[in-house]
C-alpha cells in the first residue's frame, strides 16, 4: 500500500467516476514505485462494486493508454493473476483535479458600506418576514358554539371552509344540544 501512488492518482482526472474508483483501488494495492499490483479482476469487481465487464473494459483501456502496464503473472487457485504496474509518469501527465488559483478581486469590508435603506426586495416587510394568515382561535369557536355547528355540518356532509366560517357565520336552525 502506497500513499504516494494513491495521492498522485487522487489528484488527477481519469474521465469518469468508474475509472477513478478502479485506479484508486489499484493504487491502494501498489508499492511506492507503482508496481506489485496482483489482484484479480474479480477482486476489483467485489471491492469496487462494479460489473465484471466494466472492470475488464476499464483495465483494458488503462493498458491501451499506458497507465497500467503488465509486468508478469502470479499463480493462484484459478490458474494465474496478472501483475500490473501503474506508470506514474503517465498519471502525472493527466489533467489535475485542483482548480487553478485565480484572483477573484478585493474583499469589501461590509461595515464601511453603511446602513441599507429601503426594502431588500419587493414585498419585504422588515425583519419579521411575511405575515401569517391565522385560523380562527379555538377559544373563539368554543365561546360562539361554532365548534358544535361544525360537527353538525360534518354530520350532514356539507364542506367546511374556515374562511366561510370566519366571514359569514352561516345561520343554521337552532337545535337543542344532546
């Protein structure tokens, strides 16, 4: 495991998240000079959670681009595993992920600007924000008997609208309370 190889790969763009994930996994297995990577494609697939064909296609692309180089083979229970080496010169030639440092201008001290006069945007009403429309108070409903009327309206299947209750106060025939 080499932090140097992993950091070099992490600071470069590889074209896609899949390619970056696979090269980072391989860099984690490499020695300081980028050699000694001998994990199988099945192991890469299991650890990166990518499909088998995706791993094979990506490794072939790295070999074609020269980022990965085959250096030999190692025997294993299924036959052999290819040993790879990451070419650090090719990786360092890739575009860096860090943004270039550019000057963005001077910083303005907000305390020297003075107070803000007038509304910040149309409809702005000071520090408290927009006004809230409130429903009628429950205490008001209890005092006026409206709650009992609402239950009666629900029983008869008529729709209830808060605005209608607050504004019109529908006159219902008086019935005796049970």
